[in-house]
């Protein structure tokens, strides 16, 4: 008989103490007019701290105002107004004894210029395409790559100065960093492409230069995914050996933890072992890892966008995996988007109060 107690053991990532194993997954909410997180956004995050979430990860936050985002009302960490907004968010969360990390995001080739106020600005990508082989833009120049790095590092430094407890770099889901990792979207033959060292160089430069500024104790994490938005079965690393090489470069650059995005946390990452991606990442690197994907809900999140509703689901399988110490932390997305008290309800056995997730929740800051 498994016990949810394993979810309520403390954990540390570098110097950051986290009171339990539950992380709020990063979720774009598009509730920041002018790209500035306002008081409603601050109250939304504070409610998760009051609801005993162990570590809050913010929604993806843009590193500039032009190429980094094609999604309306997404907050940035670029303008003074947005930084002032984030300061209020951090104060609110700390006022409720919570911990909060910012997720820094560049949409890269997934940005749709026509959906932005800058339709004539080309999206940034390693080789000019978002889906393999379909050329849309010129590949990023050396100057643009340098600019992308400095914008990530500047945003990270600003986030540390504002008081965020940690920084997560968004290296998943076919966005800028992931499109450099994946050999189907990165066919460059210069030092930013080619082998694993070349394809991880952009992320590693961002990590290394951030580490040089924030010092050895400040927690840095990266989120990665094998799956792509245009291909759920894609695998950036096709074997555990390749996965180890990829993550090894990120570890050597200085990340403290790896967050492995999956749509369903229980799915094995490679044939022949039940370990999921976070399980393999922990085994291969020895770093703390975060898993995610359909925790506490019957359906997965992409289908939720399409209108499929989900019911509360058992946590037994999750608990068994965590009791086996396959990974260290579990991120929870929609269940926490819908219900700021989800952690307390799980802890206190108030299962009859758990809610279904419906698409309508996407339009509300509960
Ligand atoms: C509304 C919404 C917005 C999301 N935005 C982000 C994001 O900004 N960054 C990111 O890495 N993942 C994002 N995701 C993915 C989630 O972090 C998470 O991996 C996914 O929802 C699976 O977890 P769940 O099944 O518990 O919802 C988003 C998911 C949802 C539902």
C-alpha cells in the first residue's frame, strides 16, 4: 500500500529548500496586458503559495519583446514595467512563505510573426525552419545568437536581483533552445550545430554565463523534452547513451536540476526499461530531476486544449515511482491551474473535493 507521504518530504536544489515534492508546472496564461504581470497575476501565484505548493514555476516569460514571443499578453522580463510587475509577484509569494522560480522562454521558430505586432521581424531559428525541412526564414546569424544569449542572461540576472528563488531555462517543446538541440531542426555546420556539443552550445553558453553572474549557490534548472509540438513521437536522443551525452553537456555547463517534460509521467522513455525521462535523467546525470504529465487527471494536456475534459485520477502509480526514488520532484499543471488548494486537498485526503479539469479553466485565473 503506497502512501502520499513521499510527496511531502522536503528536498533541496542547490541552496534552495523546498518543503515538499510538488512543483507548479510552468503554464502560459496570457493574462499580462502589455506583457506586464499585474495584480491579478500576483494574486494568482500567491494563492498557490498559500495553498502549500512546494515550488512555483512561473509561466514562460519572454526574454525580449520582438522575436521571443508570438503569444499575446505573455509577460516578459525585459521592460522596466514588467520587472516591477514581477517584483510584486515575488513579494506576494514570499509573503505567503512560498518559493518561486521564473521560467525564461524564447519561442524561436514556434513564434508566428503574423500573430505579433512585429510581423516583418523574422522568427529566430538555427536553420530557418520550425518543422523539419520547411524553410521559412534565414538561419540565425552569429550576431543574433550572441543577442539571444545576452538576452537570456540579462533576464536571468534581473530575475535573481528581483528575488526569484531559482531560474528555469525553457529548453523544451520545439522552442528556441530545443530547436538547436534537435538534429531535425538544426542542420547548421558551424559551431552551433553538428554534434551534441554543437547543438547544446547555445543552451550551455546561456547556463555558463548565467552561472558566472549568479554564483555557485543559486539554483538553475533547465526543462527539456524529447517530444515536439509537431511530432509527439520525436526523440531528440534516440538511445539512453545519447540522452546521457546531451544532458551531460547541460550538467557540465552548470545546471542543478533537469526538468523532463512528458505528456504522461508514467510512460517509459526508452524501450526495455520502465524509467521515464526524469528517471533516466537522474540515473544518467546524478542530478535532481523533475517529472510531469497528467498527474491527478485522467487525460493529457494537449487534448485539454481541444476541449477534452479530465476527471481526478489516482496518485498511486506516481507514489510508487517516487518511493523507488526514480525522480525527485513532480510538476503538476492543470490540476493546480484549476485549483490553488490541490496540494492541501491531496495532503489532507479531501479527495471528494478534487475537481474535473475543463477547457473553461484556461480562461480564468482561479
Ligand atoms: C495552459 C497551459 C500552458 C502551458 N504553458 C507552458 C509554458 O509556458 N512552459 C512550459 O514549459 N510548459 C507549458 N505547459 C505545459 C505544462 O507545464 C505541463 O507540462 C503540461 O500541462 C502537463 O502537465 P499536466 O498534465 O499536469 O497539465 C502549459 C500547459 C498548459 C495546460
